[in-house]
């Protein structure tokens, strides 16, 4: 029996590459043993597995090794870094969506890097001022709370080597709304990779989904999961009481609140509200926190 990693799942097949195989080696097409179905388990892209070759030239997945993390949408295991790709313009940078992504990433216990794409548009487009403002907002709000921000332009090749270096030794997921340039960035990271990219629909102000199944891309020293549908975020798997802990700055302050289980909205002697008043917490972050809380309560009422 050999050990390998599932690098693609498609139509009931799992494509497994031995752990010691070269990046350009052809993965073995495998089926999962029936035992997984009986247990209600399912192999995921990113899983490290024990597998064996069968007589028909295919293979069988026999054992799934313990996972360090598991994402539900997209279904990927063992991701330890999320690269949140947001363009500085086209589509306009949406801090509310960025905070929503960060809540999910924090809840999954995964480290995050914020990657601002299309930096060239901040220098020579009609939207220059808007793009510059978006960039400075992200640097002002997110760097002080411990998020790493990388600025890139796949057109000019800027920032891609720093991003590639950051991805070394990780299984990363690229996430962000469609049309922000995720596929273009991956194409710039891996020469010869030709992921389908789609231009923005000006009428809609957003891109069309170009990625249809989850697959790990070997970037030399690390993997990136190119993932469809990661912008369809809801709070189904998150409890209301967990929301505050998914905002880093609130998580650090919550132990200083007077009341245990403080919602950081109206309680007296709330450390978070005090920090907000002093300008130590960004207004936009707290406003989005309250918005998500209301959204979760509304959902709970409906069900």
C-alpha cells in the first residue's frame, strides 16, 4: 500500500498522486472503498490517503489520514492558508464581503493572507482614485490586526514572486468573488498553466464563474486549490455566540468585557465598544459584525 494525496475529485473518481512523486507525474485514478460510504465518510481533495493499485489499472483508496482542517464549501481537506483575492477595482472592493470571508476562514482555524489584485488599475485607469482609496483602506484596517496584505498585478507580474514564496510548504485555497483575477494570478504563478479566465461583464459588474471543480495545482513547493463557488457564503455552520471570536480584534478584547458572553453591541463596560469609541477598532469592521449578527438572528427566526 502507498501513501498519496488526492489532487482532484471528479464524477466519483479520486485522482491520487504518491507523496514522493514528481509534480508532473500522472495521478492514479481511484475509487473509494465501500467502507467509507457505510461510515458516512467521503474522501476530499487535499486528503492524504493510503491507496493501492487494482488489476484494472486503476486504484482504490483504503484509508483517509486524520485531517488538520476541513472546509465544507469548497470541499477541501488540510488547507492551512487562505489567500483572499480582492481587486482594488473592477469589481469595486467590498469590505463587507471581505469581512464575511474572514469570519469563515477564522472559524475554520485557517491563516489568511489578503491579496489585492489588479494593482495596475490603481496606477493607470479611470478608477485610479477609487483604487488607491481601496488599497489604503485595506492596509489601514487589516494590517494592524495582524493580517498580511500583498499587492499584486498579474498583468505586470508584480507581487507574484512574493505570493509564490508565501505559498511554499502550504496547501492554500484561493478565494474571493468571481472576476477579481484569481485564475489570472494562478496563471502568473505557474508558467504554462492555462486556467480559463473570463473578462468582467460590465453590465453586471462581476465576473462569471470560470472554475468548475476542485483541483490542487502544484506551484512547486506548495499546492493551491482553485475552487468554484466560494463566494456563496452563509453562516449555516456558525453559531451566533461564535461570531465575535471570528473577529481577531474582538476576540483579543472580549476577556476584558464586564459580562461573559458579551455581544459587543449594547452592554455596559464592554471592552470592544470602548475600543471602538477610541478609534482602536475600525467602524466598518464593527458595523459588519452587527450586520452579520442580525443576518444570523434573522435566519434562526426563519427556521
